[in-house]
C-alpha cells in the first residue's frame, strides 16, 4: 500500500478510514466511561428508569410466558381434539352453556355418539369414586375410575404391561382392573402385579394391566395414583347407592379425529344430545360440552391482552427512563460546552462530537439494560419462590430487553448529541 500508486490516494483513504473510525469510537468510549465514573451517582440515577423498566418487563414477561406454558401443558395433557360432556348447566368462556336439571347422561348417549364414527375416534363414559385398596396386608387410599375400553384413547394413555379390558368384560362388568405406577409401588413394591387379586373396598378384583407412567400434573396431582375398571363394574359393585341411576355414564369423554374441525363436531354432538334429551327449540341445554380447543383460543386471547398491558407498562417505564437520559445528556452538554468548543477549535468535526455523545448515551443504555436484566432475572426467581408462580426465562427475552434499553438510550440521546454537534465553536469557547 502506497500513496504513490494512486496519486489521488483513493486506495490509501479507503484503508485508513476503518482504522480512524475504530480509533474515534475507542476514544469516544473512553471519554464516555470517564464521564460516567466522574458522575457515578448521577449516572446511576439516570439509568434507574431504564433499570426499573427492563427489570419489570422481564419479570412480567417471564411470569406470563410461564403461565402460558403451564396452561398449554395442561391442555395438551387432555388433547386439543377432546370434548367432555357433563350433565347440568355451566358457564364456559363467558358463554352460558345451559341450565336446568342435572339429568344424567346414560350408556345410550355414549352409544349414540359412538355411531358418529366418521367424526368420533373414541368415546367413553366415566364415573369415579374414592376407595381403599387392600393387597397382602397393605392398604392404600386412591381413586377408582369406571370407564369404557376406549378411555385409553380419549386420555392418550397406554397399557405398558398386561392388557386392556375387552368389550365383553366392559358390558358384563367384569371385576378386572388397570393400575397406575404409584399403586404398583405402594402395594407391590414395584413388582409386576399382573394376575394379582386385590380388594377394592369389599370387592375382589384381578389386575390385568399397568398404565404408562405420567407423573404429577401441573396441579400437583399424581396421575399414576389411579385404578381403572369397567364402568359397569364400578357402577354396580363399587359406587352403587340407593339413589344411583343404573345406566349412568357420568362424564362422557370424546376423542375427535385429528383432521376434523372440533367446533363442527361439537355442534353436531350438541344437536344430537338435544334431540335425544327432547329439548324444544329455544330451550336451554341441560348438559355442557367442554371444548379444550376453546381453552387454547381463550388462553391466546387472554395472553394477547395481558401481553399488551405488560408492553404498555414496560414502554411507559422505558420512556420515562429515556426522558431521564435526554435530560441528563442536555445537562452534560451545557456543562461541557467549553470542552466541545475546544474540540471543535482543534479540528473535531460535528460528527465527531455527535458520535461522542451518542456513544455516551449508548453506554448508559447498555449498562442500565444489563443491570435491569440481572434485576429482572432475580425478581423473576424471587416471584417464583415467594408466590409459586410458573416462570419461563427466555434468552431471547433477555437479549431483546437489553437491545431495547440501548435503542431507547440512543433514541433519546440523539437530540442532546445533535445539539452538542451544532454548537458554534467560538460561542462555545466564550461560554462561562
């Protein structure tokens, strides 16, 4: 590289410019850090708005995302293509689902819904009762659920050992059972229980299968502390009472084919049940259909609204912090007017002065953003510990928060920097 090769020095100028820019930025950074250290208390108070805004944003967004993830997991545990039908009235999603008697759903209702085989993959009634299991001198209180043979499909549960009960066993009310892993551990010390006879209250029952392990759900309930039996067996032998309905199906769970619109199937099932239950046009439903896909839609709408409110709150805090930076930068420009005039007098260009003050604003925003990020992470874990909130801290959230802090600082620092760069050198040197 030589100026002789190119008389106009175009090549030389092109190669020197990056180095000059690098030196200029390095010098501006050193000046900015020195100014911040010199007025450390004022600088911290300037950054306080940014710190509070970023910290509050991270805490709010992390709690919101954690709650959203928890709800999503709960919904996915049931399945987005699963419907539940319950007798009686209910409110759901702000819409009245019906009112009137709690006339039970019956086995004939289950059979009628099952005939919609082109829309319904599986359907099962379910009733449940608290019981005590007795085996080998051990007792264990748990919950028995009377279900149909398709209940494993509607609940997305697999039988990992043994077998499920058959259609014939379901119809006859055979005293056979499937057990969860917690029951296996508590009554059999984890040993294979297939073929073992136990007592449920006073009823002898044979274990024919073990369900896959699910663990605790998001409500802290153990999903493996359960025993499944044919619906007829539970209805006639376990939870039979003087006022019980012989063909009561309890709650009906329906699994819709994955490629179908759940809302369309829900509407058809509602029409079918209204017809079966002799409800006149315009009469309110005496049953409720719960659609877990609607839970997702309602959650998305709620989360969008919550996100908007959190964004508005955080934006307000950041704007306040940005205004603080602008005010302090204006004060700094006034205090350093003679310094600016001296720099201009010895050859500094307007853009050099502009760069110096923009770098100072950027450093304030960056340091404030990093401190706010650390405060936000600490506040998030503190809220999770004290309030037992579900939280989710995303690296993108942290990086975005720091980036926003820098942007706010540069945006609000531009006017003071521009004002400094436009000072007249002679007038600046005369400034007292």
